[in-house]
C-alpha cells in the first residue's frame, strides 16, 4: 500500500469516527430528551399515584371509559322492580308520594322527617336524615309516578354524571 492510499484510508477512518461521534451525541441527546419526557414532575407523580391511568390512556379517555362502563353495568337495573328498602323509603313514604296531606306544609314535613318519612323527633326514627334524596324521590314521583324504571333510570343517570364529574375533576387537578 502506498502513501496516498494510506492517507485516504486514514481520512476515511477519521470521517467514520467523526460520524460515529456525531451519531453518539445525537443518540445521547435523544435519550436525554426522552428521559425528560418520561420523568414526571412531582405534581404529575402525585396525580398518577392518586389517579393511575392504563398505558395509552389520557384522563379524558379514562373518564369516558369509566362513564360508559358505569352506565353499561347499571343499565340492567332499568328492568328491576323496587327492592328491599325501596318499599318503605319510596312506596310507603308519604314525603315521597304526597299521600299524607297535599297542602303547602309538605316541604316542612319533609325537612322534619328522616329518610323513611318518620319524624326525627320520634323514638321510632332511624335518624337517617337525607332531605335532598327524599326531595329528589318526590320530584321523580311527580314526573313519573311510582315507575321503578324511571327511578332506576334517574339513579343510573346520576351515577354516570357523578362518575364523569369525578374523573373530570381528578384530571383537571
């Protein structure tokens, strides 16, 4: 091999070494960039601990998935009749049905009674005070009478809305 060929080979080796060094720097920069992307902030880490998402899901997709799944799981309740405590809490509760006295004092009585329609002052009261629930039942009764399907549909709707709200709030903060 003559001197010219040796010089050409040396230059080619030098070029290859420079290219390899450039490739290594580019690869190191990409790797550092990827690590920065992957490394969550303290706030993100706390959020991920409270609200873990499956890989590939963002918070909006998780919210939608949970909402749809919640609706699908509870849609079977639409065909159900009133069950167990519904008979006393809804069917036999004058605060819901308005059968005791259709006068202007119904709201005062509703607010003075427990969940089951028993006066809170009574020794027979369970002291389970849920006036908003009883008022919602009364509104349901005013709209649809004593239709179990309607009551269950409203419950499913409220459940789905609350699921969506929960996940939306968690995704926001």
